């Protein structure tokens, strides 16, 4: 049984758990859909809005206009929200939250919330070791905690 040290930097041993789904993620469009005429006017923001004009060439999909949002640009359900390491992200705030992934350690990985301090972080990492759950930000420590350890 692996036990984390009481003091010093928090590091996880190399995880042996591998993701269940290893399907390649297909990205159909790399650039974001921009709102029509957002480059012409400052008052028109870039965030996507569907065109609604009665005579608008963009709504009528004339030649030479940018692409509009369509169902065909959607992501495959099996690879949607999938991280490059093949897991889905699950944010935890305490050690009890890790227990949710007891049976799903091949599909989900843990991300410790940024508000969690060092003591609870160690408890979460210990629970991750026991349940064989991968943790994304295991080696990350907050700046003020590092300063407190030096003094």
C-alpha cells in the first residue's frame, strides 16, 4: 500500500490505470463560429447569434458568406468532453467526492478544485491512490502554501 509523505511536495506515483475508450477525436471545424458582421461593427460582439433578417444573405446562405452553425458540425457523443489523455474530467472538493469514481476509474479522472488547501489535497490524493483513480493536478501546490512550508 502506497502512503503519501506527511511533509514535502505532493507527487503522485505514475498511474497505471488506462482509459477505457481510445477513440480518436475528430475536430470538424477548428475556428469558432463568429456572428455575422461582427468584424464591421464594434457594437456587434463575436459570440454566435443566429441570423434573423428577412432579406439577409447570410440567413439565406448565399455564395461567399461564412459558414453557419449546423448539426453536422457536432462532436461525436463518445468523444465529447474527452481530454487528450482519454478520460473525462471530474472536479472534486473533498475525499468523499473521489468515492463517486470507484467504479468509473477507467472513464473519469479527478481534478482537484483550486480552492482546496494542502491538508484536504493530501486526503484526496491518498483516496485516489487507494481507488486507483488518475489525478490531473496532483503535483500542483498553491503559492501561499509553498511559502508557509519554507518558513
